[in-house]
C-alpha cells in the first residue's frame, strides 16, 4: 500500500490571516481630526484666556458688594485654566499620535461636561448674588449646557466612528 497521500485529496493550505492596511488617505492628522487638535491647542486656549479676562473685568466691579463672587471667580478661573491645560495636553497627544490619545480625548470631553455642570450650574449660585441674577444665570446655564452636550455628542461620536481616527491610532 502506498503511504503517500493522494494529490487529488490534498487541500491547499489556507492563506495566512492578514489585516487590510488602512487606506492611506485616512491615515494621519488631517480633516476633522486636525480641526479638533487645533481647537484644543490653539483656538480653545485663546478663547478661554480672552473670556476669562473679559469676565474678570466685568464681575470685578461687584466684588465689594458680593465678596463671595471673588472666591467663586477665582475657583472658576482655576478650573477653567486646568481644563484648558488638559485640552492642550490632549491636543498635542493626538497631534503626536501618542498611544492612548483617543481615550484621553474622550476623557477630556467628559471633563468638559463636568466643568460646565460645576462652573455654570453650581458655582455661580454660591456667590450670594440676588435672586434676579440667579434666575438669569439659570437661563444662561441651560443654553451653555445644551451647547456643551451637542459639542460633546458630535466630537465623542467622531472619535468613535471616524475612519481617520481608527486608521491613525490603530483602533
């Protein structure tokens, strides 16, 4: 008897598993991802510093009448600058294509929502302002929170669904 297998019965070995490389046009920091990075590292810091300066000039007129306003303004400014610094860190991480940068960007977006809730929904009401001012702040807080939730949803969704993000960060 012949111990050699019959050539007709042999099946070819399956090809090795390979992953299709990402399309080159999606790889790298460009498009919406570049806009997100620029927002975190350039636009947001400039707007934050400008807004903080303008707000300080506006509310400093009332520090004598409402001493709690000074404390709240300082706390809010520190939180705002901290979030801004975190955003710059996240933006440079994304730009440099560091491992874990996308997860850090998602954390930043969550922290941004948290800041909106604390900085706009809690702190201002601890300043000891008249009830008429508090009522006006509620409307402003609702608008800010709505914009923040929309912004969060757009960018968080982008980070989860983008072909560019997936290809660039090997997700």
